């Protein structure tokens, strides 16, 4: 008697789709991964250019706090496929991982390409089929998946179970453009609007700032936005700021912009110097030193931080050079006015996505039985630090387990 092997369609060949493919193929299911692009893992490869920060060694509480409102919802999935398990998986593909002094975990090669190559070899050996240039554009009336091929041909597929792993909408030229929101909303599935996350912010700089300091880092800064605080660095760009502290405060900045059309952050440019010591240092006579030399010598500020301090248009404040007390206060709490968030085209990730209320515990769409979802297309967000890929991998392992349950 012939046994019918159940078929699984995975749409999206990013890390979320590929991880689910591996888990399903290991159990003997027939897995086909479809993607609109010519090759898999385009954004994963781009992430590799920054070293491929896979996960983080934070303690669980600290780790989960990065996901803010979604942390409770995500916890069972991260617990099921933890940062340690992700590291073991990476090591198992011959790409040993290591944790840097900040706790960020990377493959030793600092690249995604060797890991992806080894992974694709493993998937091939497991019998996973990859169908490139298959652009999914919805379901027909019988529930079949509809794909458009590069030559305009239409293909219908009716698998036993489906995983949507279509990503967010950042760097759309790499494949994930958020076009799926329209398809799912037409099917009655609620989607929180997609917005740029881990993206730059827009500040009105003077020409001097744009031309001389774009690319310079303001290091060891504490940034505050409302009740939230982040430590790290902010990088001056031609249009404003980017970098770790900006990304961490992203949700707060976005909320302020939604309400007021602008946002205000404050920077402590000398977080390691208490206010009274800074005041004391700035109280010493300046003599014949220029303001910049004096700020460098007395307050230990780098040229970019000095320029920032003097940037009246962005701070809305004239630096009180003749008042050491006020100056020290300003250096420890420098306002920066933000008038927008840079677009999705260059954002590292996407906030928003399929509303969590639309899913059961196994990540199946409640009103589309047999269709599961994983990765960045779900409504969670996190700062950089390895939290993005960890949540993608963990939700895809959980979705694959849910798919196996469903098939059985
Ligand atoms: C510059 C940059 C650096 C990053 N660095 C890091 C990092 O160091 N650490 C970290 O944790 N995260 C990082 N990220 C984020 C991380 O890459 C993403 O969170 C992750 O790739 C999301 O995985 P995913 O599989 O859910 O979606 P994606 O990787 O976006 O994959 C989705 C796939 O779906 C396909 N697709 C979409 N729509 C369709 C359709 N209609 N039909 C067919 N196929 C479709 C796309 O072509 C794509 O291949 C970085 C991102 C960027 C842009």
C-alpha cells in the first residue's frame, strides 16, 4: 500500500521560512519553499554584512524585556527554542558562535554566507524543494495558493498545510515589501500597520553638521525619551541620527511623533561624570582657549559632541558658555528635536504586522485553519542586538511544531 506523504508549502525563504522547512523536513514531510526572489535569504545575507548578530546572552528577564508589549506573548516560543539552542544549531552547521563583551552572539566568521550555504546544503539533503521567482498573491475560491511566475504564468498549489513567512517591509528590494498586508486584510485578518523600526530619525541639522560630522559617533551616551532610557552610541547622519540608543528608543519616539508630529529626546553627553564634577571642571577659567578647545579639555568632549552641543537648530537652545552651572546641566541633558523617522527602505526591521489576537497558540491563523505564520510579519518588535533573528527562529520552530500537530 502506498502511503501519501503530506505536503507543506512555506512561502518566504528568509530565516523564518527556512527554519520551519528544516523542522518539517526532518520529520519526513514533503516541503516546498516558495519565494518571489531568485535566491533565498537575501535579507539574512545583508544582516551578515553587519556581522550577523544571531542572539544575545542576556538573562531571560532582560532578554524578554526587549520585546516590550509582546514579551509575555513571545516567551513560550523563545523558551521552546532558546538562545542556547539557536547557538547549538549554528555550531551544528559548522559555524561556531561566540558572545562578544556586550553579550551579542555572532558566528565566528561574522558572516551569513557560510552559514546560509551550509544550511541550504542541509535542506537539500533533507529533500526540501526551493521554488524561486514564485510571487504569492493570495488564495483562490477553493483555498489554493496562487503564485505568479516571472513570465506571468499563474500556478495554483493546494498543500496540506501552509506557512507564511513573508517578513516585514524594510529593505523592500530584497523581497519582503509588506504586500501581504492587503491580501490578509481582504481575508478578514487584522494587521497592525507596518512602520519602520530600528530606523534612523530625522533632525534638522545645520550644513556644518551634515558636511563635517555625518558618520561620526557620539559614544557612551545616555538617551532619554519620556520614561525610557538607553545607553550606547548615536551616530550622526546627514538626515539626523541612527545607532543603538536611537533604535532602543524607537517605539517611544514613534509614539511621540504619532501624537505631536515631533519627538524630543535628551542626551547625556558625559554619562560617567556627575553633574557637580562637570560643573566644577567648567568653572575653571577658560583663559585664551577657544570654546571648542576648552570644552574638549574641561568636559572631555569629542569634536562631534561639541558640534552637537552648539547645534542650536536641533537643540532649540543657545549654549550658555558664560554660565558653568547651566552649561553642565545642558551637557547632561541636551534636548534634540526629532521631526520624523527615516523610511522603511533602509530600516533594519518593521514594527506592526499580523495582530497577535488573530493567532492560536500554535501560530495558526484562527480564521484560516491550516495556515500558520512566523517571523517578522507578526506584530512584535525589538531593538538590534540579536533579538530580531531569535524571535524569527523561535516563532518558526513553534509554527513548524504547530503544523506537525495539525497534519496529525
Ligand atoms: C541591514 C540589516 C541588518 C540586520 N542585522 C540583523 C542582525 O544582525 N541581527 C538580527 O537579529 N536581525 C538583523 N536584521 C533583521 C533580520 O534580518 C530580519 O528580522 C529577518 O531577516 C526576518 O526574517 P523573516 O524570515 O521573518 O523575513 P525575511 O528575511 O524578510 O524573509 C521574507 C521572505 O519572504 C519573501 N516574500 C515576501 N513576500 C512574498 C510574496 N508575496 N511571495 C513570495 N515571497 C515573498 C521575501 O522575498 C523574503 O525572502 C537585519 C536587517 C537588516 C535590513
